[in-house]
C-alpha cells in the first residue's frame, strides 16, 4: 500500500473523536502517530461503553477503534514537570503536534503552541476546537452534538416545521469524523507549505466551522435571498417543482430515491423504465418546462408505478435507468452493497481480544485504488517503553519516570 505520509511523525495529545479522527487518517496514510494518554485513565472515550443502548466490549471498542486505529499509545502525565519535559523531547522528533484540549488546559500543562514551538520551532501545530480559536467563547468546549449539529443550524434545517422539537443527531461522532478529515487536509497543506517555504504554521479547525462549510451552499443562499428552507415531512412523491426528485415507496415498504436534478433527456426513459411508457408520450411531460408545470400529475404517476413492485425488483430493474437514483439503505445494507465492497470501504484489523477481526470503515480518500492496510487501535500506554527507547532513554530513566508517576 502506498503511504503518502511515510516519514511524517505526529504527536497527538487529544481525546474523544474529533481530533483523534484526524490522527487516524494520517496514520492510514502512513504517518507514525504517537497518541499521548494519561497513564492511569487513558483517553476518556475508552470509558464510553454504552452508546445509545448498545454495550461495547472494551477490547473491541468500535467507537474508540474508529478514530485511533494505526497509532501507538504512550502514557504520559502532562501535568507533571517530568511528563512535560518528556513531551518536549518527543515534540523535537515530530512534524506535527495535534491537540483538542481547551486553552486553559494547554496553558496549565504547558503544551500550548508557544511551549511546543520552544521545543521544536519547525513543528506544525494543529488544533481542533469547538467554536474556534478567536472570540469570547474560544475557551468553551463542546461536542459534535452541540456545535456541529445544534448550534450550526443543521438540526433546525433538517427538522420539518411540523415536528414539535428538533431532530437529534442520531449518529455518534458524525460531525467529529467529518471535521477530523478537514484537520487532516489542513495538516497536509501545512506540511506542503513548510516543505516549500520552511515556515511552520499553526492551524485551527472548529466543529462549528466544519458544519458551516458542510452547509455552505444553503447558508450562502440564506445570506443572498433571506429565505430559509427546512426539510419537509417524508412523503412518497416528487418535489413540487421537479417530480423526478423525491423518495418513492415500493409495494413492500422500501424506498427508492430519484435525484434527477436536470431531467433534460431523461423524461421518456424514466417513464419507460417505470413501466408507464404512455406517460412519456403525454404532452404534459413533453419537455422539462412542461414537466415542471405538471409536476403534481407526473409525481402521482411515479408514486403509483413504484407502489406496484417490491424494493428488490426496483433495485435490479433501475440499473438500466439513465437518470440518477439510489436505493434508500440502512447501514446494515451498506455492509453488503457490492459497490461499497468493490471500493474497499470496509477494512479489517485484528481484535485486541485475539478473536475475530474487527471491521471498520476506511477514510474517504483512496490512493492508486489500493485497499487500506492498518492496525488496531493501541491499548492505553501500550507502546510507552518502546517509543521512549526509540527516543534514546535508558532503562534507568524509564524506571524512574514510572516510579514518579510521570509515565505508565
């Protein structure tokens, strides 16, 4: 497997998913990512063993594996002088420092940008925050449920007005995983800039900014027109302006999504594939303008056609459809989706319990069409002694650091 980050060393002082997800992506790409964890508690997320009513095995902890595969774990207490000195020694050997701790914690434990840069002036200092590194709330923490989903406007936009309250995010680490990819991209650009100019940059990605970018087309529309659109209640049928855009229920309760943003050249073929060729000859639907003017009538025809056959039939039959469509699937369905599997979207790593392999999701970027090869996430402090010996520490000093509680 090609490793585009081979030779890059990342020092990660972070927990939960948002920023560690960036470290996972960099590790996927070949970087040596050293994850610093508290020598007693480890990453707080290790203790999250019940998610939405699903109990997680600490040795097969999927919520932790997702943002931490491919890394090495070193247990250091950064609140101690010995631990801080050790962190600086590690920083001298690294290209990137990655953190999501709040400003007061970074200052208290002396790993803010000025402390790390004092040890290594050439290091890229990458920070993930809840609300950004400027403004009166820069010191306030948050999660993707608060910053990415609720505060950003996404929850409001996704919730139909008919509902009495906003939809919950529903997917753990949703904004975290998206934002982590943004951080990884920013780090890549910063490393390229350093290579070209010699200048080491400081970068910040917030959950709020990640959400704003993800929603940027709609936010720009709101700024330009003053019109705020919200999700509508689910129905079977096309939109009021374009009947070839919408969700359609099948005879057995499945759903097919049509998304023909521009129906030009697709009208006759769509009606034919749906078993109503006579609609393709109807003057009401002769061209796009006519189709739009008679969207309700066209939608009624499509609703009736889809309702006449089961989901499995349409999944196979519509493979010849010229226009854009998709089966509405569950995550479970995705695991057997032949296109997802053909593109290596699901990967396997060894389980820490020695049992069957753990299945995870690869990052969205694939280089040279090659499948990802990575390792499981580390156990807390699993690589402390190995990494410190690589750093040049002798066994007496390692034992002394253990005795003082600075390392695990």
